[in-house]
């Protein structure tokens, strides 16, 4: 990943119906060789998921005071997953995904 390049990660829970089970979009950019700046947007299972809206909200938050910094170890996806799975990071999550945890190797979301 190059500095100032924006990458997007989508975190979804497997769902059996035609509707999604909730989607979290993360925008990430490398601000120095060891740090990602990230912003998250959340789409409730009750709402229609629109990728463009999720990307715009996540990118806006990444550039604002809603951003979080994540240690970067060379794998954007794994580093974001590790940040998400660490409750001590202070990331505020909506109720529908408050107890989501992500399996770092498969990307599968499960409830803790």
C-alpha cells in the first residue's frame, strides 16, 4: 500500500435470507510506514446496502475527527480486522454490530 492511497474493506456477516446481515465499510490510507488512518461506516440489516454511500461515509470519517489510527504491519485487511477485534481501541459501534468479531483468516463474522 502506498501513502495516501485509499483502500476499502467490506465486513459482512453471512446471512441466509436475500437481505444482508449488516455491512461495515472501512476506508484506510497509509499515513506513515507504520500507521493506517481508518474510517468506518455501518449499514444496518434493516437498510439497503449501497456500496457508494458506504465508501463515501467511510472516507469522510477517515478524513475527519471520527478517524482511528491502526498499527500497520503490511496487510491492510488483517490489520483492520485485528483493530476491530480489540475492544480496548474505543471504536464506537452501532448496536447491530456491537458484538461482531471477525475471523482473521476467513473474514467470517461471528457474534461474541
